[in-house]
């Protein structure tokens, strides 16, 4: 117990000495914030260049090193970001439809401060207001990009209900491999309206910030622009798994499958297996997640039940910050479900009611035509029979003369 008290007392003294040392030098020397803080837009769809100059009070100071602490509000994450640098320039990404806020401090350390870091109490700040251009409520909704199989990228969006008719939207993009912004190489349309863009012949680079701007014009004026920035390797959607195989034993079943087509590394995939079993007691369903690139699953089964499986996949969080589930594979079942020709009664049960009605109406019409035709054909025949009968009767028995009468 006494030893613990001595350690606490020693630590407290050391902390007081350090605090006294820092306050001695800090109170004797102050530093001013940087000057001429400027934000420049080179036309890269939100990537802005920030520059500043050191304070004039440090122009003749050679015994200390000067660094800077830059803080800016990240409009995509809604939080402040901070970096320390010895340079006097920095590039950061902003949503240009929101206020741009940047501030910078001076940091001083070295012989002149007895190797103690001194930070300016004040900072230089610039707030750049967002432009108020564009018809209110006309920005697009639900903008997202999907990197299909790591082979091609497709971006899509949804139009706002407030967008005027005859509006035309355009998607522009930029990344560091381009000298200037470019327009979408191939638009996807629905009913003559642009709803997406496909980057197939013009692939987008991975592990690179890609900036997008979706704007447009209308008879009422320019549409409200939308800005986004992302790295496409974080937005992968795999193809559906095609090949599933089942192997059964006396009381167990093994399901295994192959990785989906595409360029996604197998070790970056995680799977979800859906198991449906149906028997006399009803139907049950369950799912199981598999990580680490596993492509097989072994289960104990009830042989008196039908077991069906299907699989889907996505890139796990250790390979991408965001990903999308693939479509489900076609199910495989044990025992195998074959296409069976339905019984005649089942076929008749499957025929819709309106077909019965149509057949009945057609049958009545045909029957009516047949009766009418038979009646028309019978009438001349009967008349001919009567006429023939009278003729033969009079031929056999001639008319009586006056004397016989």
C-alpha cells in the first residue's frame, strides 16, 4: 500500500514539473496564426486546393521548425477532419452544394521553445457559402454506383418529382488520371428520360477518388446540381452463383458451389446460404453466413423431408467498406425436383374461368348454326316428298268422268 502511494506521489510530481516546464516556455513565447488563407476551385467537381502563408512574425526565426494544423468540415461525413503538415497547401474533397469551412493554426517547436510544441491560440478561417443556383427541389435522388463483378460500373439515380418536363440531365466525372472533367460515355434511359450511366468501354480506376456532378437544364432554369465522391472498389456487386452441387450420405448432406464469375478475389467473398426444408410437419426456413471464402456447407438432415438450397455472395468488410449482395442463385433440391406432366384434371383446373366462358359461347354459336342449316336443308326435301306422293296417287287413280260420276 505504501509503495503504491509513493508511485502515485512520484507521478504527480513529474506531471507538475512537465506542466511547469511547458508553461514557462509557452508563457514566454506566443505564435500568430497563418495568413492569406485561400480556397481555389480548379474545376474538379469538389476537390478544392487550400493554400496559406506563414505569419510575418516568423519570417526571421530560424531556430524553430514551423508546422500547421489544418481543420476542415467534411461535408460527406458531417464531421471535422484535422491534419498536421509542414507544407502550405492541401487538397480536400467537398460537397459544393454545402458551405465550405476551413481553418488553420500555426505550430512551433524546436530550440526556441526548448523542444515544446506551441500552438497559436487563434486561427485563420475561411467560410465559403454554397451557391443558391438551381430550381429548388430539382436535385436527383438516390444516386449510387455499382461495380458489377469488378468489370464495369453502372451509376443510377431517380428523378425528383419537382423536375420540370423537358428537362435534360447530364452526368460529369473526374479523377486524377483525367486532365479535365468528362461527360457520361453512355446514358441509360427509360421512356426517353436519363436514369443512369454505364462505364463499360471507359473503365473507372480503382483505389482512386472519383468525383461526380449531376446537373441539367429546364425551361424554368438550371436544375439543382448534385455532387458525390467515391471509390468504386467499395461498391462491388458480384454475379449470381451459377453452379451448386449436392452430395448426400445416410444422414448428412454436403452443399458446395463455385465462386461467381468476375474478377472478385475468392478470399474477399462471404456467402449466405438459405435452407428450406419441407415435410409432413410443414415448411421451415433458415440462413447461415459463411466467411473466409468458404464454398461448402455440411448439414445433418432428415431424409423424410425435401431440402432446397440457394446461395448469394458479397465482398466482406475487410476488402471493401461498402458492398451489395448478389442476386440469389437458382435453388437445388434433394430429392431432385423434376418437371412432372400434370394430370388431366390438374390441367383443367389450371385453365382460367374466362376460357370456359369463351368455349361455351363458341359452342352455342356453332350449335345454333348447325340447327339453322339442318332446318334449311330439311324443308325443301319435305316439300318434294309431299309433291311426289300426290303425283303418284293421282297417277294410279285417274279422275272420274261425268258418266261415272
